[in-house]
C-alpha cells in the first residue's frame, strides 16, 4: 500500500508537535500511516480513569476516541472496577512514532493497562509506574494477575460498537474464549491475538463519520476466533513483544504534510 523509507528517529517531525492542528477533527490515512487533524487532549484524569506517562503527551485523539475513553471509564466505575490506566493514544497531530508503536497515528488507537489504579496517583507516580504482565511466557498461559476485573474491563471495551478490534496476547484471548465462548457473544471476535499486549490491550476504533480520507483496515476472518486460529497462535513460541527499534517512516497521505506546515487544510 505504502512504501516504507527508513528515517533516523531524530528527523521525525511528528514527535516534536506540541499542539493539535486547526480544522475540524479528521483521522487521515491508515492506523499505521496517517495523521490527525483537529485532535483533542484527554484530560489527565476523570471519572474512573487516570492517564499514564503524562510527561510524554501522548494523550491526543480524535474526539470519537476521547468520548470512547470517557464512556469506558464511566462504565468501569459503574461495574465497581478501580480506576483504569490509559496508556498511549496519539501525539498532538498524530503521525508516526520514532520507535515503539507502528500504529496510533490517526487518533483512533489507545492502549489501556490491565493493571488498575487503586488510588489517585500523582503525575510523578503515573510517569514512573511499572506495567504488570498477565502472561506466563514460559508456559504460554495467563498468570494469576489476570482475573475477573481484567475480564470485565475487556468485555466492556469490546462491547462498544465504535470498536473495530482489540489486540491482546494469545493466552489472554484464550482465557476470554474459555470464559465466554459458550454464549458466543458478538464482541468476542473483536479480541485479536497479537504479539506483546500482555500488560496492556490496544483498542482500535472504526473510521469515524466525517473522516473521508480515513482508511479502514482489512476485515479479519469470520467467527469468534476461538478455534483453529487461536490454536495456531498458541502452538507458536510465546508471543513476547519485540524490543523497541527505530520505526521506518511510512509514506503518509499528502494532507499530512499540510498539518505539519500549519497550512490551511
Ligand atoms: Zn497500542
């Protein structure tokens, strides 16, 4: 689809954007080759949630994503869960990260930790907090950290019609299949096994109405994904996240250049 060009991290202009662009909110391009016009910043904390690593300023998103996070946090509170911890969303104008995430570029991706906050944490604490892994990579199973609260949060997250898919490590998908596949709820298929994602899950939303240049991802196979597909993942070696490396710079839609140059969209 796009050609990839390797660019040194230092020359990534997206990482230096500190304010959202003017113009109405639009997710432009693909999840892994795009940018975000008219981003909104999620407040650092609110009912049922707290933002992680506020220092990194990766708390921008399309307004649809902001509303999704607020709604999920309120529902989680209603279900009696502790505060949810919101990880990386997008940068102020979206665009590619220098290292780490390949996606999170168009304001429609957000990471949520499986670990909860049991009290109000200071910004300093939230900048330094360590994640909690849910997977035993030797056995390729969940560990004892993954329990009913994580299941409730994942179910709430996936039930929302705005969600296109959610990435989780394969043993986490298996635990959800074991718990819920008997009643075969429609949301279960949205949980997609992937590398990493053992201390957090990654929510991806559908292209919002009004984002005419937003590119949808290819649909995933029919069915709840609890059968042969999951088995094929579990038969591979444990899907540990790869070490962060410098990302190739994707060839972005031309409209993204306008956001960077602050020209009228
Ligand atoms: Zn992510």
